[in-house]
């Protein structure tokens, strides 16, 4: 998706919803991947027209017949809620790493910058390797095939 297409869609949104031209709603504040504030309309346009831009890193693992995904994404909205992941004093948590496919799917970390998110992604990869000795990295296509075969 091109930036021009996202820009055009943002303008369509603002034409229909001029109130979406703010960087903060009652519940959330919105940020670009570089940490700069963005309007809610811009965030919606990116989510709709360029959803792949949310992905920072995805790594799949196979362990026996299970598929595990380590996913780090740009959220675009502040998920710090004033305390998450130890970030306080108004520093937004706009990236998140989660691990899916473990018996306990509660692993989650949030970060204020993309570089912190990438470092957190690496820590999550180490967690998977420690918890699942003998696991092997696989491609997204192989993960999808394994998931389909398990159904």
C-alpha cells in the first residue's frame, strides 16, 4: 500500500468525520511508529489500507505438532495506561510482543519505541527456545500448513 493511498483515505475519513482529526480521543492517544503523535483518522487509514505495516517482527516455531508464534506489532495507540511495562510519566507504550501457542498464552510486553520492541522480541524468542527445547524455526507458510493439518 502506498503512502499516497493512505493519505487519500485519511482525507476521505476526515471529510466524513472531521472530529477524527485529533491526536487524542477521550480514551486513547495515537502515535506513528516513530513515536510522533498522529490523528485518529490517520491511524484508522493505516489500519484499513496498510495493515501489514503493523507487523514489526513475526517468528514461528514448531514443537512436536504445535505451532508457536512470537509476534511484535506496532499498536499505534498508547497502551501504557500509566503503568504497563514499567513505563510511566506519560511515556506511551505503542508496541507489543506476545507469544501465541504455548500452554499459557499470557506472555506480553509493551514498549515505547521500535528499537525497544525489537529487543523485547529477541527476549521473547529466547523464552520460547528455553521453554521448548528442540523447537525449530519455521516459515509462515509451514506454520499455516501445520495449523490446517491440526484441524
